């Protein structure tokens, strides 16, 4: 059966069983509320994916729910990028939640992640709306840092990317961002390390090497200074472990 025949059959079934998709305007308003960082409006428009108004993408109900949730993540990600969220940060968050959705084995856990990810993107957009607008050289510098978190980032390379002298870039970066370049890089590497600790099984050695710290001990020291916890302690306290424990008891 071809695509045309499939569409005709689905349209007939939907009419017969009074199946309708979510109104387009409401769906777009929902995505726009996330892009605007409007938590109250997002919660007002929020509709659980397990409810009525969603198409059938799989005969398996749980898989169908997962597919729709992943589609939602993809739309939200692109809306937030258009709204000013850094592309690398947006896609990293998307990857995290898609992996979390993939490991779910119950409707409840998917629904919980759906709500969590919507709130997480709203909070990210709130930060975007309140932060300073950076000049083009600093934006180029920040983009370079995000693209090279797994490498050793040198001031000279950043200066080349921003087309400025290293000394002037250092002064400009601190003036606009409020921290030194070295501190900003360390903070972003720690943010990436947190995600790896929460959503992967990589060891501290693996993470240290991947993020190009000089040594595992240096990584642990920087991580503890930033979070107040060792990487091991941080991992034992993360949400994913608690969720896994709860699901294993069902």
C-alpha cells in the first residue's frame, strides 16, 4: 500500500472514530511559551502526551508515547535555538532527554520526563532572556568553546576565532561575561561532566580524558571546587539513579 492509500485510510479511520490531532494554534502557542521562557503559560498549555489528540505512530502504546515525546523534544529544541539558546547547549540537552526517554519502561516515567524536559527548556530560555547580549567577537569565542569542550582550548586559538589579540580578548571577555576565559571554560567543562556523570556510565578517568583535563586528580579537584561534591558523590545523588531504583521496584 502506497503513501496516498495510507493517508486515505488514516483520514477515514480518524473521521469514523472522531480522532483529532491537537489544534495547530494551541500547539504552536505551547512551543512559543517555552521559547519565551514563560513557565506559567507553558504549564497552562501543557498537555500530557498520553492524553487524547495525538496520532498513532506505533502499534505498541509505550513506543508510540516515546516517539511522540521525542518529536516534542525535537520541536522544542529548534524553537529554543531560534529564540537564542546556544545551539550546542540545546542539542546536548535534547540528546540527554532522548536517551532518558529511550530507557523508560513505563508510561509514568515517560510522562515524568516529558514534564521535566519542558520545564528545563523554559528555565534555559529564562536565562537566555536575562543574560547580557554579547558582542560578535565574544559570541564567536563562546561558540568556539562549546564546539571544543573535548579538546585543550588555548587562548591563542580563541583569539584567532574572534580575530582579536589574546590580551584584548581576555579583557573584553571579562568585561562582557563577568568571569575570566579560563573560569568560563572550566565551568562549561564541569557542566558537561555533570551530564556525563548523570546520564552515562563513564568513569571519572574516562570523563577526565574526554574533557581534556590534565589529570583525573585535577578533574576531581576542579569538580569539587565547583560543586562542593566529588564526581562519585555527585553521581550517587543524581536523578537518574533514583528513577532507576523506583522503576525496579515496580
